[in-house]
């Protein structure tokens, strides 16, 4: 014996005998001593507790006679190698079944060769430990970790249910089906109790270890009724899991359960787990798992593990339900805030496509302005849900109010920026963001004004892609627009770009998800829509739909789709008359004469008195308060006559209610009385006062 091992060649000492005795009487590790022919010659007390190796009649016999399935394979090979080489082998695993159909047992085996002092081979000793429990615990821990990583990756009920089914198979069951109540798919919260009042259960996830014949597994989306007196109904009523260790035709309820029970029996299921799915006091559905190929039945440990996984997926399903409910509410709110219909306008012909797929805050608007002009607006708010939709409603309402003031596009965005900044500051749960924080709520806007009289287009952008312009001559390009910061972020530095459009040009405006030209892929997006926008004289809605189809591959399914197309029109000499008047008292009479002459040419003599009265009062005010020449313009805009007077004074007029004894102050009052509406708008130098006169009794 090697002295370094503490042994010697003399007779055994009392200590050695004590150690040897302890190994065979007190050691918890099973010891089996085999002779050179691998016949069992001795074993210790712990070896009798290893159920895989019954030892009552094993003495003097070969392991193949008493080790059963565990001997064939790695155990047999290891014993022979150790016997021939003398090299010990530690912690090999031998697997087998105690009886046919029983769960797998795992043994950890270490083998050593026994040599006499002269080097002769005396036999082999095997130290054996049953590690089945440890392996099952490790497998359960691994399953829990895998479930945490793979369940609940999305806020989709069907996807979450499918992830749960796939995690459970084949680690715990051969077939798993997840069914949720129909009300859950609508975002409602059923209370525990009478489950039959909640309607049918609908399959949202199913998985099988091997392909099953058609009709043996429930189909995704299939609605299955609930029958009283089954484990499914019981579990949904009291929210307690159930285990059926032996499922046969004699069990009773499977023969009455026309769908689930029949399918299980046809599949040869022999053991069943029924897991209620509930979270936050809400009943969501039920999951059922069965084994038809795995030989062992479910046990208490399997039920505990499956119940823990069911609790996890129930919480994920409830999160998805809450998201579905909020998303549906946001969609309803978003749809209610969009324009019910886009009114026709003399300045442009419009067509649009509006699909709030992501229930976010994307919008568009077409706003009539004074002087036959029109404002085209698009924008979006990052994020999803009610907050994004509410922000969209606030911004859209603010734009509608600011548009009435006839401000320039950059001034509109400046005021919107201040509003969004204030609204964001009023929300304590949303602190002031960093300018470079991309995760924060991001509100963008594009504001465009087109005049059919001058054919001029003015546009400003707050972090929004510029419009695409298609000209009748075949050119398609992005308009050159200075892009300022998103609303409520950074310093409000916006500029207005102006350009002229030929009649019949197409303006394409969209949300940022459809045209991301700001992010650098402008040419790719432009190439995608060029063919759809040419030629420009095709039906506009047909062009809008084609643009949507072409851009759809470039967006995700969770993004909203907002497209607005506008074909420009021009008001010609037969609809517009303009004059320049000197700043002198006689100009008021000249203005009346000019108006009467123009209306006579248009065949509107019956409106000459009212129009000349309004123009006379407005020109008189301009003579009184301005210094330079006075501009007069009449615009025949369908059933409306627009009278505009422009002067170089920046003083805004105010409506006064003159008393009977007052000698003045009645000019604007008379204008207000006879006009459909009136107002003032700033000009680069001075202002324009305008009034609209209805030419028919319907307006």
C-alpha cells in the first residue's frame, strides 16, 4: 500500500477495522464489492436502501441478474474498464426504471479497483447514491428559469399562452392546452364564482411533444363549452389545481365530456393536470396538461411546479388583458378625435388613409383658413394607450384654435411648443425629460398652409418628416423644410419654408412611421412612392391607397398608418379681383365702384350693396389708421364671397358696440352683422382684415 495514503503492509490496526466497519454499517453511500468475475461478494447496510438494486438474492450473482436496466450501458462498461485498467471512475450516471412505466431513476456511481499488497486484482467496489431527487429539483429549477425567460415576452394573450404551452412540453407534459374566457379577450375582468356565466373558453395556446392527428388537439381560436361535473369546471369555480393520476375510460367524466375528455381518451392520456389561471382576483381561464407517451403519472411535485408556472403565466395573461383593454379604449378615443370626414375645399382635393393599428397618437387635419386658404396638418405622439391618444386630442384641439388666428406656420409651432411643455410639466409622473432621451413621449407636427390665389405654400416642421411633392411634369421630391425640435423638447427654434406649386401638384403628408425621411432613408422612401404618385391626374384616393400598400412593408404592425394626399387647385381671374388704392378719402368710393363692377361681371348684382358696404367700411378704417397704399381683393370661393382689405398698420381692429349717441365705431359692427364671419391676419408688413359674405341662403 502507498505510504502516502496512510497505510502499511502490516496487520490491520484497530482504526482501519473501525473505518471499514463504519463504511459497511454507518455510511449513507451504498457500497457494492464485486470479485474479478463481477459477482457480488459483499455490500453495506446503505446498499439495501437503493431500490434500483434489490439485493435479497444477489450475493454471488452477476449485476446483470440483479441490477436490471441500470447495468446495461454505462454501468457495465465502467465496471469492466476499472477492472482492467485500475483507474477509478467517479460520478457516472446510470438511468433506468424500477418497473415498467415507473418514473426514471438516476443513480450516481463511483467505481474503484481493489488490489492486494502484491498488486493482484481482488475485485471492484462501486459506491452508489440515488440522485433522482436532486435531478428532479435541478430540472424543475431549469424549467422555472426557462419559463421566466420565455413566457410573457409580448403583451399578446395568444402569444403568451403559446409560450407557456411550449415551455411545459416536453419538460413536464406531453400535451398542453391553454384556454381563456371570451370575456378576457375583450379586456373584461370576470370575478370568481359562477364560471358558466362567462361564456365559452377559447383555445389560445396548444403544444404537443409529437404531432397528433387532425382533430385530436384543439385549434387556436376554437371555442369550447364548459360542462358541469368535470375537473375544468371545478378548478374554475374554486381556483384550485387538480391532478388525475389515472385517467381511463372508467374514470367517468371523460366519457361525458364530449370534447376535451373524448380527445384525451383518443390520445391515450393516462394522467392529467388541470390548472386554473387567475390573477389579481380575476378568473382568466384554465390550462390542462396530460401525459400519453411519458410512462410515469403526474405526482405532487409535478402539480406544485405546474401550479407555480400557471400562476406566472396568469399574471402575464392579465397584463396582456389590461393592455388589450387600454389599447381598445385608446383606439376608441383616437377614432373619436380624428376628423369625422374631411370637408371639400376649393384650395385642394384631398384623400386619406387612417389606420390606428398601434393605438398611438397619430393624427391629421384639414383646416379651412381665411382667403380661401387651407392648412394641412399631420403629427404623432410616441407611445401607446390613453395618454398618447389624449395628448393627440389636446394638440389637435390647440392647432384648431391657433389656426383661427391666421398665424404663420412657424408661429403656430412656437405656441404649440409652449403648450406641450406646460402640459408635460403638469404631469408629476412624467418629469422633465432630457433633450436626447429617445424613450420619452415625443410629439411631432408638420403644419402647411396653401393659398390657391397665390399658389404659394408655407410649411414648418417640429421633428416631423417634410412633405413629398409630386409635380405634373413628373418630378417627385421632398420639400426642403427646416426641421425644428419636437414639441415640448429643446428650444423652440422653427422656421417657415415657402415655395410655389403649379396647379395639379400632389402633396403627400404622413406620420413618422410611414415616411421616416428625417432618419436618413429619405431616398429609399421616395423611390417607394414615386410610381404611385405619377401621373398626378389619376383618382386621388386610388393613389393614396397605392402609396399605403407600397409603404406597408417599411413599417411594423404596431405602428399607426396615417396618409394625407392633397391635389392643389388654383383660383383664376374669373374668381379673384384685386386693386391697389391710394390712402385718401376718395378711395372708399373707388372701392365701392370696383366691387359693384366685379360683382356685375360675376352675375352677383344682388349682393353688390352688402359687399360694397363692407368694403367701404374696411377701406375707411384703413385710410384712418394706416399710412401707405391699401390693397383690396375679392375672392369668389364657391358660395362665399371673401372681401379682403390690406394696409400697413399692425394695429389690430376691435369690435365695438356703439351707443345711439355715438358718431363712430359702427364700421366693424356693421361688418359683423352682415358677414358670415370676419377676422384679421398678420402680414409681413401690416395686416389684412377679411369678411366672408354668404351668397346663398343655405350658408
